[in-house]
C-alpha cells in the first residue's frame, strides 16, 4: 500500500516537472489569409510582421505577450481598432483582406461572458 502511494506521488511529481519545463503549450499567433496558412509566430517573441497579399497589407505587432493589428490599408480599419489579443481562442479578423489572426495553444479557452 505504501509503495503504491509512493509510486503515485512520484508519477505526479514527474508529470508536474515535465509540464513546467515543456514549451509545447506555448501560445502561438496563427495567421491565415483566405483560409490558407500564412504563418505561426510565438507570442513570447516581440516582432512586427508585415502581411502582404493580393487583398492588401496588414501589420501584425506582437509585444508584451499580446498581438494586435497596428496598420492596414483596408477602408474600414476594424482590425486596427480591435483590442490586442493574448488568450487561447481570441482572434482579430480583417474581412476585406480575408485575414484571421488567432491565438492557439495557451491553455484552455477563456469564457467570453
């Protein structure tokens, strides 16, 4: 009985340590244009990505663990006025450019209540 408890505690400790040092669950910013994958970027690495397509351009800025569209040549600028995203499942969409910027892999999706 004592051995079983020890083995279970040891297994739990090993799983916790593995999860703490694993980077597989790191948040990613996934960009798609017209349903096609454009790129995937780490939410941890600060950078500015210029997304140029046949529909126009958007500028994606990743800073302080958040992603936002900071510039675009679309007429309505809804994507630029959207708030920065950082949680799994959040997205920014630019309909004129058929662009979707979405956060994936940051744990469980947050409820939008």
